[in-house]
C-alpha cells in the first residue's frame, strides 16, 4: 500500500501540472487532486509506518491500513465535485474523511499511551497535524451552511490544510528523515521537536485565523512559523554542512523543501501586504515545497518499502538510482515555485522538468529491480 500511494502521489503531481498548464480543470479542482488524492493518503500511510517506530510498538492492525485508501476515495469524490462531474460531493467526502481521521487519531493516541518508555516527540507533530486536518474538514459543510462567510471559511480551510496539516507533518518528519538519509542521526532532533511544536502549531493557527479575519494576526503567526523553520534549517546546516547535504540527492531535496517553505512564508507576508496575488500561492506551494519534499522522501523511503528488513545490495542500488539528479532537481523546483508565486506561468515548465527527471530516476530504479528478479 505504501508503494502504491507513493506512486499515486507522483501521478497526481504529474496530472496536476499537465492540467494546470493547459487550463483545465479549475485551480480548486487541481488543488484537491494534489492534496486530497495524492498527499493526504500518502501522509496517513507514512504516519502509520513511522508511529510504530516512534512509539516502539508493533505494526498497525491491517484494518488501519485501509484508512489511507478510504481517504483517497473521499479525495477523488471531492475532486470530481470541483470538476462538476459529481455535484455536491465535497460535503459527504469531507464528513467521511473526518470520520476516518478521527478514528486514526484514536489509534495514534493509544499507541503513544502504551509505548515502552517515553515516545519520540515526533508523534505529537503528527497528532497536531491531524487536528488541523480535522478542523479543516469540519469547515467544508460549514461553507454550504453559511454562504455569507464562505470566503473566510475557505481561507481558514486552505491554511489549516497547507500550513497546519501538511506543514506540521513535513517539519516533524523532515528532522528525522534527512539525518536518516545521511546515515547520521541527529541527537538534538528530539529536543528541538519538543521545543518547537507549540510555536509551529500556534503560528499555523494564527496564520489561518488571521488570513480569514484579521491580517495582522496572520503576520504574527507567520513570524512565529518563520522562526521555527529558520531554526530547523540552521541546526541542520550547522550539524551537516551544505556540502554534505547537497551531495546526497534525497537530503538535498528535503533541504530544498525546507528552504522552499521558508521562502513561501516570506512571500505569504508579501501577499498580506497585497504585493502578490493570493491565487498564485497554491501552485507555488506545490512546486517549491511539496515537489522536493515528496521526491526526497520517496527517494529515501521507496527502497525501504520495496526491500524491508535489513539493508541489502538491492536496496542500496535502488537508493542510488532514486537519488540520482536530486541535487539538480532541488533548485529547479524552488525556482519554479518562486516564478509561480510571482505570477509567471513559465515556472510550471520548470516543475514539469523536475518531475520528469524524478520519473526517469524512478523508472531506472524499477528496471533495476526487474533485471534482478529475472536473473
């Protein structure tokens, strides 16, 4: 399932880039194709993979593994609603996704309570992220019930999803995954995760509320969030150095996602001062942050999912194939995202070039697996 959802996310990205480049479907439909069909199920699957490690517990029950697939179905329903194929499908999709998410949160809390010793603080970032998602999903039927405040609720929904759900998940994972990619665990990561969560979660919430109601509140939240992201980036640079990070394709992509997130927060402040068009923010978020994040994470995780257990030569070869070009793709994604944030549509071509490069690396890694199985 993890492998399937990883490939689903890549397909969702590629399809969205093609659809946006040729003007179809609408921006909300494209956003739901990326977030609800590609990213949300992959995040839940990844959490179900990481939490047993963070809590030193066993594998999740097989019924729980259905949660990401159910969420993907709700995402497809929401996407079809925005394309006009299934009118009024968003509300039942949001309610169903909310129920699945709440049940998943219950499993997460039980795992944290029954851990041996003290659980790794990374699980709290996941829980906070899911709480943001739950709040965002609750707002979907509210938009239909109170159309007079639909725009405010839409902005709240958007920021709770991007900065809250996706942002907190990414920052909590990245601080463990990047050191893992470099085979050099960061002993300070746990302490940093404990310290930074209130500031990151608080910043995301303030930005969401402020964007919907009062821009000065959003500015204060953005500054809080910026401080956390800057602190993470500085800690990683001090520990590993930019040469070490840039020399590994997976680590370079994950670091680029962090840099892209930092830049987007700065550009978001510019948007609050009406210097940039808010409609350009979502494509920029996808290209400058999500594309390097997901390609970097998959470069590290897909070989583990294909070859579980102890490290094998086959896993090492697959890691090498997926890392190939990662250091070059990273600045391409960031530059493409910046261009899109500035309203320059040509940034989409850079995003497409980066994804084609990763697709080539992915194809090479799969061909290597096939040749090994044929021998």
